[in-house]
């Protein structure tokens, strides 16, 4: 299941959509405040393309691990520190598959999905650049 939306989401309700097959692994990403320096973050995406890329990544995860289901909910718009940005959850009969597929999805999402971030900071607004550690995390799955 893939959703890209402006609205917040209820983590418990989202997890309730996945089958209870033995293992459930999740990643929840929130806006960092960076010690009070970040006052907001705006996420933009390319409608249609974002969903297609997330669906492609989900299909790849299903081909690599024996997972029962996967869920990716990614928000866009202006968000303040502490607000939820992304939820990635994977259910499987086996914990190793759930962990690996969840980590794969968030690692690849960070570099492959067409999302752009701008931070409002106490020093002004800046676009968030790609990070070398995100690229390295994504590359290990190739």
C-alpha cells in the first residue's frame, strides 16, 4: 500500500491495516528541530511519479523477501518539528525479512523517490541537499 498525502496519519490505525503474520517492522520519520534551528520543513513531490517510484520499490521488496504486506505513507507540504513525515511498515512471517525489507524501503526511498525538502531555519530558508550517508545506505541494496 502506497499513499502520498498532505494529511497527518494515525500510526496505530495504519499498522492495523497490515496482517499480523508474526513480525512487524516499522520506521517512522519526523521533522527534526536541530536544536531549535529548524522552524519548519516543506516537502514537495512530483504527483504520479512519486507514487509510481514508491510502488516500484515496494514491488522490488516483495521480490527480494518473503513479506506479507508493506505500507509506505509519505507526507508533503509544510510540517513543523516533531510532525510525522513518513511511515514505512512491513509484515512478514519472519523478523529478518521484515527488518531487511523495511530498511531497504526507507533507504531506497530517501534517494530514489522524487521528494524535495526545504528547511525554514533561524538563519533563513535552504534546500536540503542529498547526503552521502543516504547515498551509501541506498547503494548497499543494489
